[in-house]
C-alpha cells in the first residue's frame, strides 16, 4: 500500500512539474508578445515587415578619446575579444517568434577586429602566401565600416596635432550592450523554430 502511495505521489509531482513549466513557458511567450506588440505595433516580423533599428531609447554618453590609446593594442587578441562580448557577437531576436537580427554596431566591431587580425597576421608573417589570401571578407568589412562611418556622419571637431584627451558625445553603447545581453538571456533555450516563417 505504501509503494502505491509513493508512486502516486511521484506521478502527481511529475505532472505538477510539467504543468508548472508549461505555464511558465506560455507566460514568458505571452509577456514577450505583449512587450513586442507595444514596442512594435505595426510590425508583423514576417517577410519584410520588420523594424530598422533596435527598440528603445539609449540616450547619450561621453567617450574620452586619448592619443595614443593603449587599451586596444593591435596584437592583443584578448582585449579585442572583449569588444565582441556577449559571445554571440550581437545577434538578437525580436518579434513573438524570435526572428534573429544582426546588430550593426557588433557587425562593425567584428569587421574592425577581422581587419586588425589580418594586418597583424600579415605583419608577423603568419600567412604563408598573403597574395593567395581571399580578399572577399576584407573587402566586405572595409565597405561595411565605410558605409557605417558615412551613415553616422560624425561631425565632431577634434583638435589637430593634440595629445590631449578629447570628449565625444556618443550614443550610449553600454545600454545597447545591456539590451543585447538581456535579449540573449530572455531567449536562452528557446529554439529558432519557425522564426523565419514567411507569409502565406
């Protein structure tokens, strides 16, 4: 008799655990859908009906530009790797099904790091035949960074031939990073199933 009651208790516990987890996942999906519906009321996240920018307001920040800058030496791979944190290099998911997007800031940092690495590798002779190296990615990255610079058209006026630090007003990149980290945490463990679903 006691074995039966333990078995019944285990079955009830397992059923309750599954029910609680199912409710939690449904609630999470509902909350994400409500948040995104409020944030993006006119986007279906299907086909071309997607936003062009990250949701939210990120405000301004001040960046101090120093010459020379010793924080990111060309040959310090670890220092440059920190720029690309979180590890998914700024890919985010938006919409009720979590459609993936690449964030431009991280794409530009990835390209800058790739060009830096190619330069260091060539300079240190780590590439046996540099003339045989495929230039497609380098060309893509140079153009992507060029387009990003032109698009933002930074009209700051840094002093010429000055070693003094200069203050720049920038968009707050730390808030963008925080959004990316929170977005990754929110979608952790949620599969990409049907995220790219096209309209019927």
